[in-house]
C-alpha cells in the first residue's frame, strides 16, 4: 500500500511540475477538464491491474509519513523534470506527435 501511495503522490507532483513548466515556458494551454480526464484514465488503468494478496496483521501498520512524502516528492520532481526534458528535446529536434486526421 505504501508503494501505491508513493506512486500516486509522485505522479501528481510530476504532472504539476510538467504542466506548470509547460504553461510558463512554452505557452502551453491545457483545459482543466483535460486534466480531470487524464487523472481518471490513470486511476482506471492502475485500478484495473491492482490486486492485493498481502496478509493482514492484527495490529495496525505504522507509516512514517514524513519519509513517504519526502520520497514521493523527490520521485515526482524527477519524473516532472524528465517530462520537461523530453518535451524540450522534441521541440529542439522539431519532432511532433502524430495527430489524428479530422
């Protein structure tokens, strides 16, 4: 469960970093509705493959939230930096993503 919590926190931070940098540096606009759809799509994908066969304990499990949040923040920032660097590399090489014909 801690791995899932860490993934969710770091994923949210990565998206926040990328969209903030993209909006400020590259004049990128993403409607709020698109963010909601992307978050839901990510949640559905994770939930569809998630199952747990862990044995439960009779005593509650203690979580060290300071470490969990610090670790997730580091992972999220690294992922956000990776997204920004990938986008910047594509822009410098003048690569574009395929667009569906309308």
